[in-house]
């Protein structure tokens, strides 16, 4: 749900990790419309973190990625799903502390360019933020889990045979429950 503090929780985790591990960059991938919201929230709640927004034409971004790869004091890089797809060859080579997918339903189709690009990202911790992990079928949930915990669920064909019709919902719910933080506005 909106307004439950998902962004703030991630920022708190980034601050904690910086305190514990020092400067290790994290990557936030968000819809284009939310990139500057992330920048504003980081400035508001974590002004001590260095934040870089990926933008501009391809040549400018290539130069910026090359520059950022050599920096040791960067904390957060924010990019959009369209730029992730275009820049994945550069981004996929970089190790990140956190890789955060905001509005992770953008990778609900595991064959999509966004999902295949996200799978190439190297993150010590992967987070998927979404208020709608599943809109049409359990395969969408599988795709998000395949990003967060590759190999945790059976292969997609096996998963769809077992859970595609909504059967065995209790079994699936108990398997994924430890990895979901679900809150409703009435609870907050």
C-alpha cells in the first residue's frame, strides 16, 4: 500500500549499512516518474549520503558510469527502468550493497527486458518494493521472487504447474511469508 514508509525503511537500511560497512554503493531502480522523488527523500532523510541520479543521453551516462565505478565514496545511484535496460552492460558489472527495485511489478514478466536486466544486477541484498506483487497470476509473484531470491522457488514451469491455478495457496503463503513485509494502512 502507498504511504506505509517503504522508501523510508530502505533509506534507514542504507544508513545502517553505511555505518556498518562504510561507503559501498547501492542502486535504486524506479519508474521514471519516481526517480526524483527518491532523490528528494534521500536528501530529506539522509542528507549525508552521496546520491547520483543517472540521466542524460547515452554518451553522458556512459561517461558518468565510468566515473562512478572509480569513486569510493558514493552511496546511492538512482536510475529508471528504461535506463536500466539500456545501461545493463555497465551496471551489471558493478557490485552493490543494496539493489532496490521500486514498484517491482515492472519485472512481473520474467521474459521482459526489465526482468532480464534486473537479474544481471549484483547486489549483496536485493529488495523489491511493491504494493501489488501479483495482479493477474502467481507467475508475477514468481518473477519478483526470482529477482530477490534466485532459486528459492522451483523453476517457473514447475511453480506454475503447482500454483498457477491458485491451488495450494496455503503452501505458497507459508513459503514466502518470511520474506514479505505486508502492512495495511489501518495497522500503521
